[in-house]
C-alpha cells in the first residue's frame, strides 16, 4: 500500500535555515521575533519583499524601537533580511532572501 | 514534528503570547517544536541540547521554559531519573480585533454656498461713501449679499453649459465658476437701472453685450466705489460696457485666487468621493470574502491558502541559483517586478 508523500509545508525552508544552518543560535532572542514577523508578512515564503514600518514591527513584537532597529541591523548583517528602500519618513521594504549555505 | 513547527508560524505569531514572550522563550519554543514527536507531540530534548540549538545558556533555557509554562504554551513533565518531557500546547487564539473603521465623513457633497474663511477680502471696504444711485447696491456688499437669490430666471444667464460648481463673490451678486467665468444670478437690467442708468440705455447695452462683459464692468464699478474712487458711476458703467472694459488688475487678482480655491475644493471633493468609493468597494469585497471564509473549515482553508501560495509565479531569482549575494538577489527581484507585499 502506497501512501502519498506529505506536501512540503512552507516552513521547510525556515526550519532548514534556522536549525540545519544554525542561524537560530546566531540570532539574538529579540531578532528572532522580528524575523518571524517579517517572514510571516512575506507569507512564509523566501525571496519576497514586504513593506513594513517600524511601528508595525513594534506593535507585532511589542519590542521597543531601538531594539527593533538593532534587531533589524543584526538580521541585515547576517543576510537574513535586506532593506531595499531608504526613503526618509517612509516605511522600509524588507526583502527576505533564502541565504545560501555558509 | 513539522506539525508543531508549522503551528509556530501560524498560531504562535498570531497569538497574544508572542508579543509578551521574550525572545529566548520563542527560541526555546522553536527548538521544542523541532524535537516534538510526530505522533504523540511530546519532545525530550535535554537542557544542553536546547541551549546548543538556541544559542542560549542553560540558565536562560530554564528561565525560558518557566516562562513558556507560565504562559500556558508548554506542558513540562519532570520525573526523577527520567528526562524531562515537553509538550507544546495550543496557543491562545488571538483576540478578535475591533474593526478599524474610520470616523464617518460628511456624506453629502461639500457645499460651496458658504464662502470659505480664507477667501479673498470683500470688495466692500468703504460702504458709506458713494452716490445715491449706488445706495441700493450696498446690500450686495453685505456679508449676506450672496444669499440674494434671483428674483426670476433672467435671460442674462449664460447660455453655455453652466458649470455645476460655483462660488459666490463676496459683496456682489455674481458667482465665479471653476473655469473662471462669471455667473450672474440677478436681473442685470434692474441692476443697471439701480446704478442710475436709464432703463432704455440699460436695455440697449444688454442687447449689445453679453452678461459676462456687463458683470466685469459692474465688478470694476463696485471695487472703485468701495475704494471711493468712482465719481460718475453710471457714466463709467455705460462707457465700460460700450468699450468692453476688462477686469481691473486688483479685481482680477482676487477673482483668480478665489477661482483657485474653488478648484482646490473641487479636486479635494473628487478625491474624497473616489476614496469613499474605493473604501466601500473594499468593504464589500472583505465582507464577501469573510462570509466565504466563515463557511470553510480550518483544514479546507489551510489547503486553499497553500494552493494559492503555490500558484504564485516563482520569482526570477528562484530560477537563477547563481545569484548568491542577497543584495543582488533583492535588486533582481525588484527589477523582475516583484512588488513588495503590504
């Protein structure tokens, strides 16, 4: 009797990224909250970008503004998030790449 | 195993607990989800394993476990001589968010009847001076002058298509349209005779010239009178109509500023109407979608979401494995038309 293979869930790439590639251990606790919020806003898929304001991230993570900014900087340094727009006064656009294995 | 990790994304993120939990607790929760047994839902990782996976110290892991247990997200079973067992619990469903309807705006169209507070100065400044023939006209200089309605439908009304929006010119019986044309709302013959012109000449002048030309000369006369510079009102009006005087620069400037205000009001009104229309359409669509979603079961809904996401076109970068630099990938994604999600 053959059973159909379970359809790959959209979190597979995230699981691989966080655990198999060890990014979870390299991300600070606050940063993982920010990252999960951005990933969720991208629909749980990599290679997409999303426009999010600091206030929106703050509201969803209940972190302070400096903490969110610092977390975003850490995520950018790790290559997990790329901010593609830098218009002052406007919400940034964050691109979530699927970074290659180190 | 996947079940729990999948649930982290969809239910923990939406729950209130996600906001209150610390980052370390989230990391521990993810690790526990990774280690959960597919069949039973229990996981048995050691503290050291959790600490290594999450990049935390042992003490931080213990604190995070206590935090998760206190939040009701993890059940911990501790027995002497056995490894600790953890089971992820269903996060509290999110509280229904109140509908964020914007305060109702006035539904009716903006009335242009009331002159704006920032309107140009009234042409009335020296009402007391003037000849006897202009006394009757002084009523038009009153603040309520624009409330005077035409006593009858005059033949002097412009024959062309009358614009729908016009604004009264304070202190005069005329109205200004958004196109900059003058609209006459009173009987011009009566107006001219009130200025001291004989009815026969007034009739003759009105037959020769159109209403707008007459209105221009009358506006000039009103302005000159308000400045105390009009010595012979009837004579000025008669010659002005015959010669086709244009508006004085001072009067033209005030009319132009008034016209710009009117145009800005019309544009704002149109924008508001468009926005209202778009909002009502979006509300209708949202209500229809909500109605459909309510009838769907959770499993069916999940399946539909997965299908919809899978049907989206793959970005260009996914077909190009050579792009390893995330910055280049982001740029290529945008150039390929990948609009950011809102």
